[in-house]
């Protein structure tokens, strides 16, 4: 019987609430709509409150009720997890009603909405960057506010999300064995986030990338890349002593030393082969030059003999007398 009575009571309450919501939606009475909206707000019926606040907004324009409608609307959207819209509304309230006692609270809540709207690190981080800017703006505008005390903590949390995003992006290059891009990407992370807690892991990835570049280097860059990889491994040992990365650096240094020794042998052998080849090429060049010289000499002799013969012919033509004249005998 009790359950039956409670059931009837619940139905009656829901019917009454629905009836009041419908009446407020159809009403043109500003006070009635506003009263219904505020009651919904007090009962945490955010969607119902938002519908009525939106309906009454034009009716309260220019009146003393407008700030309260704007403030409650922003909070209703916040509690309904419409963070982007709530953030815009809180920020607009703090600017439009800067003399209102709630202006600072609205500015803080606006920044908080942007914080809440920040996406997971593996998604686009535009919202995170925007949230950091909004939080920093609050500190700038209200440096002495009690609410500023936790702002830096929120900013650090958001910044770490950006660090993770950049870190994971750089890792992708390593997974694809693109070691040049790996090195550049991780160095950019260190430059953009100098206080990052991920520095040890970043150092390890840079060290591994340089090591792989040294192992798989082209001949002309081999020595340079071995030296760069060794130098960075020593830096890891210096900055991260007694860590697992320092132990990895020790192993890498040993392998690089062996690689350098083997390459020195290979380089010496190549230089010896190049020396032999160079000497052979030099001898061949000298032989060809000597042959060309002999050919040129023979050609010059032939040309001289031809010129001498032609000169002799020309001289003989000059000294030979013309043939005697012949006369015809008349008959």
C-alpha cells in the first residue's frame, strides 16, 4: 500500500513539474518563466532550466534580471558539461558585467570551462593551448585572487598534456626508423618544454637514434656520426648517473668503440685499395700521355716531311726552263 501511495505521489510530482514546464514554455509572462527557470536551476534540472533561460532572455534584456539569467545560464551549461559554450558565456559575463561582484568568479569559471574542455593528449590539442591561455589571462587580471592559487597547478597539468602529445609524436618517428626526424623531434620537445619530467626518456630516444644513425651511416659521415653518438651517450652518463639510461649509455659506448675500430680497419683497407687504384690510374694516364706524345711526334715528322717535299717541288718548278718553241713548216 505504501509503495502504491509513493508511486502515485511520484506521478503527481512529475505531472506537476511537466505541467509547470509546459506552462512556462507557452507563457509570455517574464516573471513566471523566470521563476520556473530558477526553480529548475535550484533542482539541478539543467536542461529544463536552459530551455527556459533561453526563452526568457529577450524578455529580460535591458533589465536587472539579465545578469542573473546570463550567470545561471553559464552555470547550467557548465553542469550539463557544455564546457565550450559555458566558457564563452562566463567570459562574456565577466566582460559585459565587469562591475558585478560575480565578475571574478565568472572569469575563473570561464577559464575552468576551457580547462574541462581540453581534449585527451592523443587528440587535437588546440583546446588545451586555448585553456592554458585563458588560465594565464585570469592570473594576469586577478593576480591577488584566492582562486589563482590552483591555476598554476591546472596550467602544469595542461602543459604536461602538450608534452605527452609532442613526446608521442616524436616516438612515431623512432618506430618508423626515421632516426634523423626522431632526433630533431625530441630536441624540439626539450626546447619547447625545458622543465619536462620526460627528459630521461627523451635522452634515451635521442641516444638510441644517434646510435642507429652511426651504425647505418653512409661512408663519408660514419666517423662524424660515431663521434656525435658517443658524445651524447657520455652526456647521458653525466646527467643521469646511476640510472638505467646511464647503463644503456655505457653499453652503447662500448659498441660504438668497437664500431669505430672496425670502421678504422675498413677505412684503412679502402684507402689502400684506393691508393693501388690511384697508382694504376696514374700509370695508365702516363702511358696514354706517352702514347699521345709519340703519336703527336710522328704526326709532326710526317707534316715536316710533307712540307719539305712540297717545298722541293715548288723549287723544282721555279728552276726548270720552259720547253723550246716549235714552229710549223709551211707547205
